[in-house]
């Protein structure tokens, strides 16, 4: 095969295929008659479709494709409620075309496959019953979509018109309404107006208060517009030079609620997007850890301190919590949020470097809530060396979780329980909470 043939683009080629199992990332696997692997979006296992290639060359290991015609439909298929979902359109949702129960089954199959492939664990060995639990209030009749997304980042085109990114693209799908946006986002009316000289507009609707926030990222040299929206809102700006965020007017933070406490989240900082997510995850972590009065606990990647706060409430005056977080603003918020607890300390730094500096050699409990890439072997080994009674691992990526579970196994820890939550309906994302304990301890 010549180099020219090797680099021949196959974008636009169409194949009639039988669709196989779901894969991590919001697509299913199919093979062409000549053995090419296709990752196909907008389809379901068992369907026969015409798949049109969207990415890939003649020598690619696999091709990406969209199902543009369904020749034989799955019983789990529904017509997508959103007019902007489908081949070549908005990339925000992966499973608008699947019944809600089917979406959760597919997510469960992905989690099970990642556990098997990367951690060598069956669901039973992971302490998981195989189910993916919906959030409270998300079980809705067919055709209705949970309005869960409390943070939506709109991309803005050259004419200043807002929309959402297409899948794996910088192209923008113009929309007049996002069906999965929370009411507090929709009521701002971002889509109704133009945003000249802006690159992105992020809308944030706190669920613990009536606080609303808009975070503007100007194009290079762009000037901020006068923001006049349908509801009172504070405005922040992302600086071109260093990506830092600054207040333009209004509060520089929003107030959120979790486990009966109010948390300040400043400058567009991280908070779980689903309205029920913070309480759901805190509840699962505390039920799994079963904290005792007087315990010493670590909250790693602690953000604004929701797990540290929940632990502090339960450990009493003789217990102690150390949180570690790399983000300067999040550390300031966490210290503010937990100031009433004299035995809570928040350290700033990356976990892999800050944890060794603490000099801590043992503890009773650990919460790990790492970014999507996971904690990694170095951090897992260090955490395992602390001989904690139990470790709670909160994961937004099942592949990263499975990799880290394999490292924990090497270091002497096994999962006691695993729970999986559908906190991102219509997308391929899930949230997992694994509770680990020393392997020599009986289940």
C-alpha cells in the first residue's frame, strides 16, 4: 500500500453494518464486511444501519461514524425528543434516541466491561449488583427529558450567536433551547440574545440558592458586552492572558447546598452539575465509610470541601480531617466553608506532592475524588500505605476507576461495594462510588 493510499480519507464513505456492543464513549462497535472497526454513534446494539464515516483514513485502526439510516431498529429506540440531537448536530447528548431504562443498561454494560478489561473484576467481585441508579426525580414518562444541567457552556460563533458544539468538533449547532438545561439556566435566556466578541458564555444556576452567574470568555481582544438578561445575574470574565477568572459585577460566588450545609463556590469553580448529585454522592460515601467519632480522615482532591464537611460533622470534636486541593480559589472556598471546624485543615497542592509533605503515615478513612484521568499509581500506592480502614473512591470515568482499582489490588485493597449513578441523563457519563478495604479483611 502506498503512502498516498495509507492517508486516503474515508470520511463520507457509507457502510451497511450490524451493530454490536456498546463501548465507552457514547457509541457502539460495528465491523464492515472487510473487517474495519467502526465506532458508530446514534445507534443501539442489535440494529442494522447505514453508517457514514465522520473520521478516519484507510490505514486508521478504527473509524468513527454516524448511523444515518436505521434499517432495523432496536426495541429500545425512541425518536429523540430534542430537535438538535442526531447525526451532524449537537454533541452534548449521546443517548437521546434510547429509552431511559436502556440508557442505564448501556451505561452498566460499559462499567462492567471496563472493570473486566482494566481491573480483572466481575461485578460480583467489585461488590456491584450491576444496576445504574437514576437520580431522584429523573424517572419520567417517555418523551420527557430530565432538566438536570445546572451549568451549560455555550459556544459563540463569529456573528455572536450562541449554540453548542457538535461532536468532536469546533463547529457550533445553533439552538434556541437546551432540553437538559435546568430551569434556572433556561430562564436566563442566553440563547435569545447575541454575544458579540465572545468565545464562550457559561451559565450557572445554583440549586442551593437563587444565585445565577454568567462566565464570559472573550475572543482575543474582545470587549465585554453589557449583560442584560431575563433574571438577576452576576457576571465573571475569563482573562485572555492566564485563564484566570475575575468578577465584573455581582457576587463572585454562588451558594450551593449539600448534606444540610451551605457551600460557597467562587469564580465559576467546580460543583456537581446535577441538582441531586452532591447529596447523592455524599450519602453514598458516608454510608460506605461509616465514620466513627474520633476518626482521622483525608479528603483528597477536596474541591470546596463537601466531603470534608460531611466527615467533620460525623467525626466529632476528637476527629480530624485533612483536605488537599490544587486549585487556589477552591482552597479559599473550602477554608471559608469549613471555618467552624477547628480540626479541619485544607492544604493547597497537587495530591501526589502535597500528601507526602504532610508527613501523615496512617489514617482511618480516605475519600478520593480525582479528576477524570484518575488518581494514578503513585497516589494510589501512597494512599494504600496509610492503612486506612476504608477508602471511598468517587469516579466520573469508569475506565480511570478500573485502572486505579487494579493499582489498589496490587497495594492490598479490594472493593467492598460499588454503586453506579446516572447523574448525566442522555449522555454516556456515569458517576461511581467504590468503597475499598484491606484485601485480607473478609467481606
